């Protein structure tokens, strides 16, 4: 994919656990830790307090820090990448 974009994942797990998970899955993007306060999840309104997890959410933020798209879909994992690609295209990026 060629776009002026950076993909990041955010996990409720510790830095070490997130790193192990990133390596195990062979992710091509960094998986950041939001442990122990889950502040990023709280700030974006995706932290699920009763379960102690982040709801699966994709947030596209432009280079000026403006949120351009939010996709919250916990079950259809494969819907997140196409959503982000469409938002990037709308911003004039060429992710193909």
C-alpha cells in the first residue's frame, strides 16, 4: 500500500505482551500498549470498562490531527482495512 499514512494498533495488554502478540501474528505495524490506565481507549471512547478491553475500532486521523473516520465493528474484522482505505482515498491518498 502506498499512502502517506501510518498504521498503529493499540492493546490493553502490557508492552511486553503486546510485543509478543505483534511478533506472533507477524504484524506489519506497531502494536502499542495502553496498559495500565487504558487512557488512549478512554480518550477515544472505546474502552469497555466491564470487560477491561478496547472495543475493536479503527480511527483514521489526518496529518493535522483531525479524526476523519471511525469504524467500530467488533465481529467483522475484515471490514476495518477497507474502511480505512476508503477514508484515505477521500483524503486524496493513493493506498492501492
